[in-house]
């Protein structure tokens, strides 16, 4: 029975295309992000939607935890149906965000799912905000999954739910990305 179990594990591993197990400890990763953002302003009756671009860096603190740093920019298009609860100076034409945090890696095979928490700053600019950007603190929850093409290249997707320090004015900011990454230092 023991030989049958070992054979089953070998077959499943071969079918899933898993390379030899590699931890993310001390591994560096840089990547470029392309996606979209949805910013809800006011009473949630309308959302401003735009493209989003970014870059990220991760470092394997252990084989289970990553340090994550990211920066994004999004030119969101203000919804023309501005709700009655928004004030004249709270609908940005875009935002820039930078944050740092940690994520837990669920597995280290070819597919690498993760989830984490980040904290950072957001600068909302343009639109009805005017000349000076509105700078806010915030936090993000992230879930994502990377697919390792080989030892140095991977692709993936990530979804960030950002919570800004003015939840009455900006109750929701969601960003979704596809990304390509380069890894080294294994």
C-alpha cells in the first residue's frame, strides 16, 4: 500500500506540472501590473472606473511570509451621474497609491496563492478636487495567485480591496491586476 501511495503522489505531481519544491525564503521578485480600478464616491450609487498601472516588489521573509511593496496609478473617469451626497471637491480624476505590507503564501509549487494586508498612502488628484491633491492614509487586503513559468519568470493576478481613511466619502476602492514578474535570489 505504501508503494501505491508514493506512486499516486508522483503521478499527481507530474500532472500538475509542479517543479521541485522551492521555498520563497530570501527570494526577490519585481513585477509590472496592468488592470483596472473602481472608486466609489459618496453614497455608493455611482462608481468611477479607470485603468490602473503599477509596479511591485516582494521579498521572501520566510518560506511562508512575503514582504510586499507596491505603487499604483489610476486615471479614474468621474461618473457623470455624480450623486447628490458628493461635495464639489471630492471627485478625483485619478489617484496614486503606495503601500507596504505582508502576505501569507499558501503553497510553493507552480501555482502560488497568497493573501495579505498592506498599509500606505493615497493621493487623489484632479477632477473636482482642484490643484492640491487630497492625501489620505489607507489599508489594503490582497488576494492573488502567481503561476511560475520557470525559476525566474511568473505571471499572475491580484485583487486589492483598499480602505481609505475617509470611508464616508470614499467607501470603496477596488483594484484588480494581471502581472508579470522576474524572480532572483533563490
